[in-house]
C-alpha cells in the first residue's frame, strides 16, 4: 500500500483550493478524497502501478491529469486549478497595480522620515532594535514584503490578462493581515536558534537579535502570506492540542 499526499493550488497563486475532490484512477479502479481547509489531501493507494490524479471543484476547471507511479509513496503532489466564475478586468488591475506602487513609495518615505526623527531627532539613521519600536520595524518590513509580492504578482496577472476583480479583496486582506502575522512569527522564532540548509548544502544559522537579519527575515517571510497563515494555524493546533491533553 502506498500513500499519495499533496496540495491543490489556485492557478497563478499559492492559495490552496479548499474541499476540492481528488480523483485517483487506474483502469476501472477509482479512489476519491477531499482537500482540507488549506488545500491539502491524503489518499491511500492499495494497488501499485500507474495511477492518474485529477482535482475537481464546482467553481473551477478540472486540473490537468497527473500520471504517477504508485509503486512507492508520492508525498509532494501538486495539482493546479483555474477558476471558472471570475471576471477578468485589466482596467481594475492596472489601477490597483499603480495604487500599490504609490503605497510602496509612500512607505519608503515614511520609513526614512520615521528613522530620522524617531526616537530622537538628529540621531544617525539606524534600524530599531529595542522594544517597542522593534515591533514597528518588523511590521514595516513585513508590509514592504507583501506589497512587493503583490506588485510582482499583479504585474504577472496583467501580463497574461488574468487579473480578476473578485480577487481584489483577497489582495487587500493579505496586505492588512500579513504584517501582523510576520510580527508574531518573528517574535516566536526569535526565541529559538534557526538553521537553514541552502541549495549547496551549506548550513546557515540565523540570529534574529541582529537587526539587519531581523528585518531581512521579516521582509522575506512577508512575501508569502499563505505559508505564514498555515504556520500560525499549525502552531495554534499544537498549543490547543497540548491544552486539551492537560485538562
């Protein structure tokens, strides 16, 4: 028996498709499962050999069939779906794009002025590393990360004529929520030692008490709102699970 697991994504985004149906077929054999609220799925395959996976959802086109060899576990399956019921609107997309560019320019000016005149006017420019201004520093860099991400993403949508007006509210929600998520995650991770393995297998240790590393890390994670939200949800589940065990 092999396990198939992975995620269903919305085309052009990192957004998971919730409660989509996953159909796995081999000849006359068909297995089904459903994605969870973040778009992840798991399915047990009882017979080895070539299987075909398709994602189905009533408001989306079916994903392209994905053939997989199920002689072994397949744990990183990616299926992509494109919406049906949305309205392409390049005019609204261009307006939103230039609004974001203007906001980003205003953010740069605000950041520079704040660091020149706070906490004491006339001091040399430096990154805030002491509470409570450290919290604002993290929020501003997280905000810069999500705005840059949205500018690039929306530019790509406009290039391919796939900016949908229904997505504006989701973009705004990301811009509002992401800086707070970044603050929470940076504060949590600053309590532990972080080590990352790069593509060349070199291990890098990150010390978030160093101001330049702190702001760079806040910016980087700010560019990916969905993984941030999944991290918060998974952390909340662990905490609540421990609380339930202690009752």
